[in-house]
C-alpha cells in the first residue's frame, strides 16, 4: 500500500515543529514502522487466514517433543510398551492420558486412520522409521532368530 506524502513547503519548515510537520509519521511510514495496535491487528488477520492446525499435526509435534525429535522413540516409550506394534482405541487413550494430551481424541484417532483399521501402528505416524524398524527386525530374525537373541549376543554382561 503506497501513499504519497504532500510535499512540505520551505516556509513551513521554519514555522512548525517536527510533530506539526508530521515528520515522525512520515519517517515511520517510510521505514515501514507501525504502532503496536496496528501490528497486533495485522498479526491477528494473518493468524485468521492460516488454516487451522490439524489434530494429527499437533499430536505429532508432541510426539517429537517427547521422543527427542523422534516419533518412533516416543511411540515405543509411551504407546507400544508391549512391543506388539498395534494399539486399539483403549490402549491409545491410556497412552494419551499418560502424555497429558489435551486435544480432540476421537478426531485424532480418525485423522491417524484408527477408525478404518480399528487399530494404529507406527506406520500411520512415522512410515519411514516404521520401515527401518521392520527391516531391522527382519534382519535380526534371519541372522539370529530375533531381536532378543541379537541383543543377548552383543551384550557382554549377559
């Protein structure tokens, strides 16, 4: 939004103050500075134009925070403690309670695809790490019979 300032007459320069000449307003307009209320109004308008954050996005952000940046780690710590790879809705809710999750749980379950399969897996949250862990599990099974056997082999203390 470009506005044209009226030129200041030379005779006005010597008879008016800086405020009377509007120099501060002109400088702020030129520099792009605005008062606090105007800036707040602009920021509110920008926020209103943003699409609302999906429940799943908020949840994954929380998972990254709790997993040190790794969704799969948070999944293992908080959700799949028995290691079977699947969560039903009850298990999912119990894990959310332990995380102190404060969102729309049914909407989250649906956004993650739980309502279609009646369960959730790590693949729904973090497909890349799920594939890596599956590959590792297969390697362990082929090499020594499973992950427990591999870890027993590499654990010097027994």
